[in-house]
C-alpha cells in the first residue's frame, strides 16, 4: 500500500466527525499526532468515530488547549476531553516495560517512534502529524502499510502475547472486525502463548473487560468465532466458544431492540460450558450480577424454553413457557426451532399489561398473600387468550381465581 500525500491525508482527517473543531483548536501545535485505529481506517478507506491523540509532551497542556470537559488518568499519563459531543483520548508518547508476564506496563515518556513500536499490531502502529509545516505526514512502523495492503495482522515483537496476553483477545476482535487474516509467524506466537498458559498471568477482570469489548462489536460473531478458531476460548474456559454461527445469526435476528446483543452473543459462546462452571467463570471475569444472570439463563435454559414454546397452543401457554425469561433467552430459544411463537411473545404478547393491580384485589376484600398473585396471573392469562377485555372483566377473572385459592 502506498502512503497518501500529506495534503490529501490531512483533508481526510479534517472530514472525520469532530476533527474540524479539533484541528482548529490545535492550530500549529507541534508533536501532536492522530494515532491508531482512526489512521488505520482512513488508509483502508473507512472512518472511525474514535480520535486518539499522542503528544510528545504533557497531555494536560494539550487537553487544556483543546478545552471542554477534561478527565485525567495519572497511571498512564493520559487524558480524555469531551467537547461538542465528541470525545478525544490523549496520551503522552511513551515506551513500556513489563516487570513480569501479564503485568500492567511501567511507562515513561518517549518519542513517537518508540510509542508506535510498543503497540499491539503493525496495522495499528500508524500516525498522522496534525500540526506544523509537515502536517499530514504519515508515520508508520516497518511493514505496517504492507500488512494493511495484505489485510493481515502481525505483532511487533515475539514477546507481545507474553508481555500482554490480553492482545490475544484484541487479535480476535480485530480479525473479526476487519476481516483480516493472522500472519503465519503471529499465529505461531499465538499457539505458543496459549500452550504456555499466558492468559493465566492476567487477572479475570482484565480478560472480562476485553470480552465485553469484543461482544459489543457491531457484529460480534466473527470475533467470537475467531476466539474459538485461535484456541483462545478454551484457554479462558474449556468449552467456551461460538459453536453454531447459523444459530447465533437466527438468535440475533429474533432479538428485539430492547434486548442486549452483547449478552446474547456471550450466552451463545457459553452454551457448551458446563452449567456448574459458568456462574463462577462469569464472576471471575467480573461481569455484573444482572449480566451474569442473563447470560447464564440464556446459555443453560434455552432448550427447556424452546420445548415449552413449541408445545404452547395458546397465548397464555406461551406466557407460562417463558415466565421470568429475558429477551435474550427467548430469542435463543426461538432460534432453536419455535421461531414464530418466540417472535409472537417478543413483539406483541410480552407488552400486554393488566388494567388492574394488587391494590384493586385488596380493595375487593382479597387478603394479602399468594391469592393476590394467583388472581393477577389468572387475569393476565384470560386477557392474553381473549377472554377478558377491560378492567371489569379482568377484575372478575382475578377475583374468581383468588377466591379459589382462599377456599
């Protein structure tokens, strides 16, 4: 791949969302560079919403020059600026050393050349100078442009996956997002790192953070598939991997807009993890409790719910089959076979609500206790099946069921 002319490249940068105002505030500030994914995507003919800056100097000074809302992160000498609805991440150009495999790096200031050399993959080790007489100049590590042209992912040094094993997950993420192949020597390094149990040197929360990023990709399935192909999933937990992409596609197609695509994608990936190991795995990876519950339910109960959906002959039976199930679980269950009943529940029936509530039953003389719940469930079933229309009919159904419970 040939490097574009500086003027043309700077014009492409200026056309990115949020870049015009940024460049205006930077002026001719020297030693400020657009780095990483935004540059890579420009060279590939696409655009990125993420504008990451590297500066050979103090990020705080640059952040204040840009203005807006500024947050500083002292551990790595970085800052985040929010201005006009756009966010810019600013980092001091640096070198990194690792005290031990899998440890967080120790950092110290360095020039941009060393900064590019410490990055994950050659295709991300690219930068465009934003200020000064040579604004628009492209800087890249050796082979970066060749690897972009060949659409392949290559690490910058042989200890890359040992120093930072989370790069294994980033490799899967970029392979899925970009559709790139893994360069043969890099693939050999992946296998060696996994054979040496490199991921065991990284904390669960760091692995979980990378998995969450991966699952939030616009289309997470290629990246999740890559974790299996590369052997990364089994290194996290035996059985963790996307086994049936067709099932996954059908599930995501059924999922309504208020469902969580990332949780469903992870549930699909976890379907072959033994149920007694899945909860501890998600806890080790620092998933929030509500997310753990949704993933576990979808991964372990989909077959059971699919059987219930397939056997249901009326709307109230559909409601009973999916009782307490989130949309991720119902979507996966429907993709296993009963797609039409699942779609009926997800798109229409789950939105049916009663006009009465427990207070109405209490006011009608039903004592507090299980009879209240039974009455409301009976009223909802009747409404779903078309046997109760309007408040009075619902109340009559509820009172009859509640009194049966009491007597």
